C-alpha cells in the first residue's frame, strides 16, 4: 500500500528532513551534554541534569491539557474550514494551555513537596523556569507544526542545543554542579524565544479575527478533542516518570543508568519521530477530506508512516547494538557493566516506533478516546509489572518497558485494523459540529 501520493512524497521527505534536523539538534545535544556531564562530573550531577529534563518534560505534558496537539490540528485543517471558527478554536486551545500551565507553576511554587522529592528540593527554582519555558514553547511550536514550518523549529532547536552544550562545557571546565542545573532552563528559554518570534505573525493575524465570546464558546469542542489526547500524553509520560521516581529514591546510581537508557531509547526514535511529525498534519488533513475524492484513502498514509517508522527504528537498533560496547562508553561509568540496560531500552524503542503513527491515525478519525484507553492499558501494565517484580534496578525497568510496549503494539495494531475494516471514515454535519470540526 502506498504511503503517500507520489506528488506529495517529496514534500513529506523535505518536512521529515527538517524535523530530523531539529530532533538531532535537540535530542542529540541533550544526549551529548548529559553524556559529558556524566563522564566529567559523575553520576550525581548527571542525575540532577536528567531529573530536570525528565520532570520538566513530564509536567509540561500534564499541564498543557492536550493544547499542543489541538493547536496543530486546527492550524493544519484551517485552510479547509471556516477561518473564524478555526481561529476561535486555536485561541481557545492556547488559553487552555496557558491556564493549565499557570496552575501547575503556582502549585510547584506554593507546595513544592507535592512535585519535587526532598532529595532534590534544591532543583525547585530551575524546574519552575524550565517548565514555564517549555509550556510556552509547546504552544508556539505547535503553531509552527500545523503550518508545516518545520525549518523554523529546527533552527530554534539547533540554537537552544548549542547553548545547552556550551553551558554543560562551561560547567565541566569550572567543575560546577550548580551551573549544570541551569543548562536545561536557559536552553528552554532560548527555544521559546526563537519559536515565539517565528510564530507571532500567524498568531497576531489569526487572533484579530476572534472575539472573546467566540473563544469561550469554542472551548467545549476543543476540550472534547484535547482532553483524551491530554490523558494519553499524561499516561505516556508519567509511566517512565513514576518508574524513575522509584529508582531515584532507591539508588541514584541505578537512576542514572535508567536515565542513560532512556536517552538511548529517545535516540533510536529520533528518525522515526521525525517522520511521524512530518506526517501528522497530513494525517489530520486527509481524514478531514476523506470521502471527498480529494485524497487517497487516509489509512494508506497511516500504514505507510508506521511501516517506515519501524523499518528505520529496527535498522538503527541493529547498528547501535552492534556498536554497543563502544557506545556505552559515552556515559562514562554510568552504563559500564549495564549492557543489558542498554539493549532493553533500544529494543523498547523499536516496539514504540510503529505505535505512534497508528495512534495518530486513531486520533485523526476521532478515535482519541480509543487511543487513550489503549495507552491506559499500557500504563497499567507498566506499573503492574513493576509491582509484581519490584523495579529496583535499571535493567528491571528496561524489561518492564519491553513487556508493556509489546502489549501496546499488539492492541494498537489490532484496533487500527478493525477501524480500517469498517470502511472510509464518515461523519455527518451534526457530528462534525459537535466535535469541533
């Protein structure tokens, strides 16, 4: 089955290339900075660095209430919809994200012990700054994704990544663990400023079309889409976070190895993630136009994305595992003697690669509730396995990931095939209005 029409494929490849450049710049510099910190300053400094990166990303997902995905959807489908209606939904999505983010920041400032363990209480202020920057950056980068301005995001990632590397290098030269903890928040601030500059023109022009009452009336329809996507993202990010909290309270060295494993997990997913990000606005658009004769069957786009993603991830995993003994040295003492941790997280990444495109397809055909339920089963499996076989080492955490992601892959594939077998997606006008389309 063809992944995308031949005429559109060069555009997909170009967008994927820009996303890949941005992912490599962002995740790659995070990986290199973390590895350098681990090598030069030890497991304690690396644990602080990793805690800030993991926790700020997790709390950003929790706080944004699905606003980022909603913004991308409404910006991507805006050319085929009533401009004023879509502008109201975009504004409502931004407002939802700002309200959720503001509430979380106030919670951390007022009741830090709820979110920040006593063992790392000194990271509260850097965490607040990093989280605030990520929340704002999530809104601006979602606009750019909907507009398919992936180049602007890529250059922002590059600039923020270079700043992160520079701060990490300076921390190592000065032997300063205090400076290390500011590398994440300052680089996130830089990313927000650059993406805000790139998206401000669109936002100002779009918001001129809306009135306050239009934004308020649009919020229920936005929430019907955003809330299930929010819960899905919440489950996907809090699972690893909960496992990490267990390890950081038990043994910082095991948490450091776990964090290094997660970095390799993310690195294997860089190219599949870039491809899926490039396909996302097209998937939303194709399902909107399905049945109109203007596009190919949208399932072909989804399946093509999934097949390419798993092929790329599997190829990357083979190369990485063959070079494993050498690559482990990037994290200094953190992963030495932990080849099994390295292999488990690389395998888990291969299992994840096709599930994200399939999940996007379910969400695009208004099956976001189904995708949420499948992710909930994965989350329950991940934490249930951790309870049955206590996660007290990074290796047990990696095995837990593989088992839970195997279940998610099988369930998502089966559900997607069932949905596709029911024929092209159809919606009545009343249904479209009800779901905010």
